[in-house]
């Protein structure tokens, strides 16, 4: 009887460790894939925007809820500073979103993407949820 307790404990530890390792590996793979996607988007934006500075702001993976945006699984935000474009901010954001959809593999895996257009006197965010224009606004 004394031998059964240690065997049962070892068995539980092995099963728990296996589940934990599998879960941890899956989370790490998801985060690495998201980082690679965000870096590819940032590089593409730097090459195809007429902006002084293009940088990634925030990117996250996992189930999230926001009152403004609702539920999302993965999101990314980019800051585009002092941009020059012929039409409006909305037209430029739509052009960039269409280009990214066409040229970046797995771009559709982002549920929510935000472009923050900044210049010296204002900031204007443009959001896309699942590839569709969600909102624009001044902050």
C-alpha cells in the first residue's frame, strides 16, 4: 500500500508536466508567429508609406474584450508619423490595408489593426476589424 502513493503521485506529475509543456509550447509558437507577422507588416509599411517614422505600437495575442472594439483574438497597432498622402487619412489607411491584405501572408489572422496617423498638431486613429474599416476619429 505504501508503494501505490508514490507511483500515483509520479504518474500525476508526469501527466501534468506533459500538459503544461504542450500548452507552453503552443503559446510560445503563437507569440513568435504574431511577432513575425507584426515585423513583416512594419517593414512593408516602412517601404510603402511616405512617412517620416513608421513603428509598431502594441500587438497582442489572446482573447480580449474592449467596449469600443468588442472581442478580438489578435490585434496590432502601428504609428505613422508625419505622413504625406494625396487624399484623406481614411483613403491612405484603406490603401495600406488593401496592400497588406494582398502582400502579407496571414494578414487576415489579425482581428483588429489600428493605424495611428500623427503629425505635430493632431492624431487620427483608423481601425480595421477583420479587414473592414471600423472607425476613424480624432483624439
